[in-house]
C-alpha cells in the first residue's frame, strides 16, 4: 500500500491545529469524564450551531455514536429503517442490533438516499404484536454513495416519521462535507427540518478521535448517559476530545477542511470525465467519487494509490478525497491511469 491514496478520508492524518489543541490541553490536571473547561467550551460551541435546547454527548467512535443515538430512541421490539448501503447495516458488525436488540430493516436505493415512498413500503404492522414495530428511521448525510440530502428531502422523511410516532436519526459522519455541498449551516438541514438525533462526525475531516451525539429532541436523552457508560464510550480524559472539537468548531476549521476535500473531489471528477473508459456512476456532491473502471488497470492503480472496490461484479470503485489531498495527488493518479489505459 502506498503512503497516499483515495481509499478513505479515515486514512488521512490529523490536522496540525487539532494536534496543537491536544497539546495545549495537556497541561496540569483536569477533572475527568467531561467536567472540564474544554468539554464545556465545546458544548457551548455546539449550542451556537444548533441552539441552546440540545444535549451533547461526546463519544470515541462513529459506531459508538450511532449506537447511543439508536439505543436512546428505541426499545428492543422496535425496528430501524435504513438504506441498504447504510453504515449501521453494512459496516458496524451488527453492533446496533446487538446493543439495542432491535431489528434493522435495510431498504434498497439507487443513490443511497431514502425517500418517503421507499420508506412507506415498510410502515406496516403497527400495534400487531407479531411484528417488530417501526420506531426509527436512520439516514446518512453524506450518504454512503456520496450523495447529499437536501433540507426538503430530510423534512419529508422527518414528517413521515413523526406522523407515525417514529423518530429520525442522522448519521453525520461526513456532515461537514454535506454542509459545504449545501452551502448551509448545520442547523438548517438537521434541527430545523425535524431531525431528532444527530451523530456528528469529525475524524473523517481532520480530527484524531472523537464524535458527538447531539440530541435535538431533548426527551430522548433521558437515559443516554447510562447507555454511553454501558457501551464503554465514556472517556475518562474527555478534555482531549473536547479540545479537538473546540479547535474544530471555533475558527471554522471544519469548514476549511471540508471545503478543500470537496474541491479536490470535483477536480478529480473533472479529470476523470476526460477519460472515456471511466464511467462515473453517482453524482459527485461531496468528497466521494464512484466509478466503473476497466478491470485490467485495477490492481496496478491500487498498488500506487490505494482505494477500495465498491462492487466487484461491476468493477465499481470508490475514491475518497480528504482535507490533505493535494492537486499533485490527483495529477499523479490521473497520469498513472492514462498510462495504464494506453498500454
């Protein structure tokens, strides 16, 4: 595996300002488990983004954030509706089902985005004791296929959920990239349109470790501190997570990083469109590109610029850009691809 590539924005390093924030918070002692100045400052910054009537829980991992979000909203007899490509369904080793006891119901989509029409097919069996009861809809922003929900699309799903006594969870592992794509503040496509619980990610956009669960519907947070502890997600030295979020939020570092990652994806898309043997399969709306490439060049490309195959049957691959992706990375990748195709 080469040092640089397009496999995942998880593969990039830590932004220097985040490292500096950790270093500056590593002075003397501070009360553990979140009762420290950095964690409290980070919570205040989230309240500036989402309003004062929220509850914030810091977590160590994205999977942990999704578990806490879901577990706070459902009982074991509930079902959770999600896209068939959703991270909670495909990439979390059954953790949401293990911790909640609830059934995940994956819904096939063409572009990673659920719609009220797709969801409606699963809204049945209410009150029937032999069926799991639909309790939660979970959407991902940005989706696993690199597409972005608009506020009106999210509101339509939230309205449908609430009409049926259900809740809406958003997995925002790449929420910063979505905000840049939409040109909107976080609140405009979450709280303002009916999202109840948000998993707010930072590690894919320059942070070292740490995610946040933001309860936009306060009544769902009643038992969340106990769920977090049981899931081994209550970090004793919480100041080092809080300090990262302070650096991430207070000077718009999240915006700078996500803007660059999205810009690099559009540059890569532009270059790929000049290569007739490459077929881009999804709209490039954030920092991910999905494409079908000739099988003959796949392994040789991966040797120098590692990336993952998304669908082996179609030779569809996924390329992700990051806050530290450079134009040289893209130019070198495109040059190699053209040489391989020419041969």
